[in-house]
């Protein structure tokens, strides 16, 4: 059979990224508490394509993935990137993996256990060396300092979604990033709260008001203090309970 | 050219609905304040197909729509349904239209004006007679009565999304339904609030705590009292500020 | 602590459904090939609330779920519904579970194995007896008979999304429903195809043209012939390659 | 009333972006054919915040927008950016606007007119000077050259979504970018095609096979040739009719 993809192309235009997008795949990721966790990922895999080749070989991306999905660690992404680069004769390889990850949390007073979901991302790039970004989305509560100050009683509060992404010189656990976000908010959120817990998180949030600006700064401060981390981006979207739009803030820094 | 769609089908299976889905179209809707409002709709148009025809004529749906999109009122949907039934030789025609609709609101103290978006739906069906359902989604604030009662200070509150759908024997304005939802919540939400308004809505919500159950009941009570309305469905999804899931309640009633 | 939810309500309005929505949870489902499969679900749990109670107890839904998520079979949903009804003193309980489910498929010529994702739903209701609906979404290829007939060469084809939902008097496997949808389309779709497979699926689709109407009828015919099935709904959305909207057809039937 | 936002902050951490996100707003944009077009936008507005201020003033973003939404041109974004920078005392201002835009197209044989929707974006940044990026998403048809070459008859084809973004030294119309994308694909897509048109687009696509790589290169070639354009990014996502994932390619270039 003719290999159309290997035909030459004379437009002299290299392609930055070509590959497969939005592939859904079950994976198993490393978990600080239980060693392994089953989840379902959305995966993008791209390579660069030199100007003289007409096309890449899309099926090889899937073949490479098929060999590795059973234990999907940061190291696995690195192995896959090397194989992509080699088997697709590319100068550059990219892999983006997004997956829900669950951590057992205990309610603050009753201690009742429940599972919280965090959306996580691994983004890896291999040129000469690998570049690796870990991301996690953490839902939290924020309570508005201005509303508290102005009002006789009460203060508007809402669910906020914090996204932290880092580059690091050694392993940082997902659990460490969720902990930083949750302890920098007015209160963490939980899947299960009994009445005594609801009292506790309400009062904690009221005693701990946070603008979206305060929260991203507090998280940035902690990421600044962690010597393992070489780069970070932190953003928060507060789904305001008094508006139908969000308040937003972000900070990005190479350290 | 051969008309494949008109070929006979011998499987003896009628089709309930066949047509076009997720068509995007600019429309102009009637507006209580300004008489006309430009917006952009997502449109579904379906007819029934008797067992003996192989296919419908998809392009005719678009042709019919093209003749009518310039002034899109409840009456327009009815006209379109009659044309679909006739030109597609169908026993039954359905049209579903969803669009954002903007209403100018004034902040409660400063009176500052801003525009709030409400997602609206018109669903029409024509068999022997027309059946017509108007829907509107209204974002509001709810403040938890349990959290207020238990806590020394403060109470968790959040953005909630109320959906009201009605059948009526005479015209009910979108503006009447948004007003019912907003006045049944702990507080309306606004696009623009100055500091004095933020104080006002915070205190109003604190003085007016509402479970998701309370809010749908309060809305149902008002819809029960309106003699124009023959059927309603009301639901609310509260995007809890202390959880990462929603609290939900719904009531449906033929009067 | 005061139990605000148990306060009486004097509006005399019962609530059809109240509970938790969009809860994310890792579950393990039964799998015809491997006996068990880990996945991640979105879960809704609702009960009816009599007119004289002010509110339900939201945390109990999570507690019941926590006791059961480790082996999530159709029987588990039934057990959970009984517990919801009892522990929340309700006349009626509803549970809706949606999850991605993976089946290993083999490419038609090379036999290359890969995993295909299918979105599945379990919807259960318990009043006096349980009512149970199984749903599955199956992506397939459809090739237009009209385009093939009219054109000198080629025919437009596209990805289509078939949704089958059933009630049955005995167990029907997810795998049986995906097989019905895939063999009723112009061609199944696959995660991995080698060149010889791509030739095969292209030719198979060209030899097997299907309107959206043809496909839902063919699936309906097979569901009619299966005596285990007492009710079904089948719909397909064809994401037309020549339009930016979809062609759609649906059939629903009590047998 | 106390101005909490103006309080000092001693963490010494400046914030890159703070403001409002996902605000929905009706706007009127300039249109090459009709001079003005009404549509509905999703808007983000952010400023930078120096390390010594605790918070920005969220309501001012809305006030500035309120003064300008009635005629929303590239020049309007620039005016708004200047006002944001001044009224919020910021070093940097960002505005991101996304909106559906409709262009009347004529079917290739019958000439039948219909409206096609294109999602557009204006992203503006003001530091010392303004930086402005125009984006447009264009749905098209692509037909696989490999499938055509290998198969006796037919070839798989699908809807693809092309995204072009540009910086330019003078005005480039949205209509010019959609034209580049559509003429670089196997075929444009249309909202309305009669039978003779369906024959024409099917044959045109079959005669004009395009890998995702071919299409982004062809678009890049045309953007390279346009001297008004100083930077571009082009990407395409092909929603493969034989897979449940997409094929993807992208090129970005400063000229």
C-alpha cells in the first residue's frame, strides 16, 4: 500500500504540532495515600513535523499509548515522549493528560470521610530535555471582606475554583498542591458535612475573609517559599454569589 | 436527480422526530421594555415521519426558517410549525429555540443600571393544536437557613440557577417569570453593584434565608396563583459554596 | 443543635425531587469481559418530599453512597434506592448515574486492539416497585445515501452519536447495545486503525450508506426483536460533514 | 464607607491579572456586508495590580463596559483599554471578547442563501502600546487523502474546525479570514444545500483531499503572503468520522 503520509511537501512550512486530540483513556496514577488510583483521562499527543514531510502517522500515537496506560506516572509520560520522538522521527514531542483524581477528606468536626474530586493535568514536552508541568484545580470557599465589613450581618461567599500549575526540580504531590490551595482559602469545601461541620466551615469562612486577590497572593507566597518549585502559575475564578459573572485573578512566576 | 428520501421503506417503523439540531441563528425577539431585542439562538426543528417514507427533506427546515427569522415571536413559532407540517407532509411538528435575553436592572440602592442575561427557551409542538412551553433560567442568590441558625456569625450562600417553564392560556412575559424567581430567592443577582448596593444585597440575603426547597415552593405558590398559567415546572440548582456538588429541587404541576 | 430541615411547612406544596446533583464519584462497574471495571461517575440522587416537611437531609445521600461505591452494579442502584427511601422517609427515590465505560475492540483487518469509550447511564426510580433504565451512547460512522447516489465519486460521511436507552425484564449487557448500534451504522468507529483497516472501514461505509432515519429504524427493528426489552428509546445525532449543524432522528416505544 | 480594596498589602506580590470573567453582554460589531451586526459576547476584563494595593474595583469594569457596548469595534476595545488603565490606575489592561458572527453564504450551484455562524475573538492588551489579536473559528469539510488512495471507492471525510488568529498592521476583516480557511479546505460547509449543491460539495471534497497537515500549511502559506499580517497562529481539529477522537495540527509564526 502507498504511504501517502511519507510523500514530500514543497511548501517549505514546518508544522509545530500534529497528532491526536481528545482521546479518552482509562489510566492508573500514583496516589500518595493508596499507591495507585484508577481514573479516566483525556489525552493529547503531538509531535513537530519537518517541512519536507507531508504527514505524520496518527496510528502510532495510539500504539505507543496502548503499551503504557496501565501505570501512568510522571515517569511514564517521559517514556512515552521519548518513544514518540523516536518512532515518529520528530524533533519535539508533546503530551497533555487531564484526569479527575480523588482524595479522601475528613470533615473538620465529625471527622466524617468522603471523596473530593480534583481535575489534574500533566503536560510534558521533550526537545533536548523534558519540560514538565503539573496542574490541579481545587474548588474552595471564598468570603468577601468588603461585604463583611460593610454589612450589619453576614457576608456573601461562593464556590471558587483555584488552578495551580508548577514546574519543579523534584516530585511535588498533587496532595501538596490541593493542601496549599485549601488552606489559603476562606474554607475548604467537602463532599460530606454533618451539622456540626457546617457550623464550623461557616464560621471559619466568616473569620477568614478573602478577596480573589488575597487568595492568589497567599498561594503565591507559599509557592515562593517552596524550593522544589521553579515556576508556577496560580489563578482563581470566584463564581460570585451576588453576580452572574466571575471575579478572577492570576499570578505567574519563574523563580 | 433521483429523490432518494422519497423511496419507500418496508420496515413498518414510523419515526417520532427527524430534522435538524443545534442550528445557530440570529433572531429578533419581542421585549416588554424596548419592543424588539436582537439575539442569537440555537434551534432544533423536527417532524414525525410515517413508516412508509424513507427520509425527510432536511433542507426545507432551513428554507422555512430563513423566511421567518427577522421577527421571532411566539406567533412566529406557530407559523413555522404550520409550514413545517404542510411542506414536509407531517402529522406532527416540533420546534425548540434557546437564546440569551437581556433585561436592564437597577441596583437596589444606587440605582446603577446594568444588563442581566437570562437563557430562554420556546418549545412548540403542533399536532391538531399547538402546544407551547416558555422557559427561562434565572440566576439568584440563596443563603442557607441551617447554616445561619447554627453559626455564631455568617451563613453560607451561593449562586443558584432557577429554571421556570410554563404553559399558559394567554401571554406571560419573560420579565414576569424572572421577577417571580428573583423575588422568591434570598436576593436577586446583578451585573453591577456599588458598595452601598453590596451592603444591601448581603443584608437582604442574610435576612431572607432560603433552602432550595423553600425557593421552589415559593415560586410554585406564585405560579399556582396565576390564572393564566395552566402547567408549570420549576427547578433550582444551588451551586453550594461549601460543597463541590449542587443541591437540587423540582416541582411540576398541571393546574 | 436545632434541626431546621424538620420544621413544618404550611404552604401545602409537596416537592417532586430534592437532593444532590453533579456529585463526582469513582465507581467500579460490572464488565462482561473482565468482570470489573474502574470508572468515574457523575451522580444525582433525589427523593420526594411531602408537603408538611420543610427540607430533606442532604448529607444522608452522601453517607448512603459512601457505603456502596466499591461495586456498582444494577443491583447496587436498587439497594441504594431502598436505603434512600427508608432513611429519608420518602415515598419515592431516584438515582441517576453517568460514567464512561471502555470496551476493547479489534480493528477489522489487522486485528489491532484498542479501547473505545462509551458514555453510559443507569437511571433508577423506586416507588412501590423499581423502574430501571440503562442507556449507552455509541459513536459510529454514517455515509449519506443521497450524496452517494448523486455524486460521480465519493459521498459525504461523518461521526454520528447514537443513544440507546432501554427498560428490560432481564439483564441486557452494555456490550450488547453497543454491538446493535455499531452493526446498524455505515461502519463502527475505532481508536486504532492501521492502513489496511482504514481501507476496510472506508469501503464498508461506502457500501453501506445510511440516512439518520435508516439507522434509527434499523436499531429499532433489532430492539423490537429482543424479547427481554420492554421499552426503548433510540436517537442519533449526525454531525454532518457538509453542514455546521446536526441531522437528528428518534424513536421511542413501549412494546 | 470603608474602602477595603484600597488597604495596603505587605506580601510584596504584584498580581498579573485581576478583574471580571465570563460576563455576558449584547454588542454590535462592524460587518463588511451590512455595516453593523448585533450579537452576544462573553467578556473578560483584567488589569495588573501593583504589590502595594490589596484589591481592584470590580464594579468599574462594568461601568466602563456600560458606556461602550453599543458599537463594538476594534477601536472600541482600544478605548476601553485606555479607560481601564486610567480609571483603575493600572500599568496594564487586558480585554478578551468572544462572540458569534454571522455571514450570508450562497450555495455553490443553486445560489440559495443562508447564514453561517463563526465564533470570533478580539483580545487586546495595553501596556505602553496596544497589542491586538483577532481570532475566528471556521467549520469546514476535510477528506482524507490516504483513505481515498487506499480505497476502491469513497473516502472518509468529516467536519473540521479551523482556528486562525492574527496580529496585523492594518485592518483585516473577519470575512477575509473565513474565506482563507474555507478555500484551503476540501470544501466549505453551508447551512443550506439543495440536492445539486450536495452533489457539488461532495465531488469538490473528493477531488480535493486534505490531511489536517495539508490544510494548516495551505492556510499558513496564504497568511505568509499577506503583508498586513505580522503574526499568526493557525490550528485545525478534524473530528474524524472513523475515530472518536480528533486529528490536530497547528502552526504559529512571527513574520
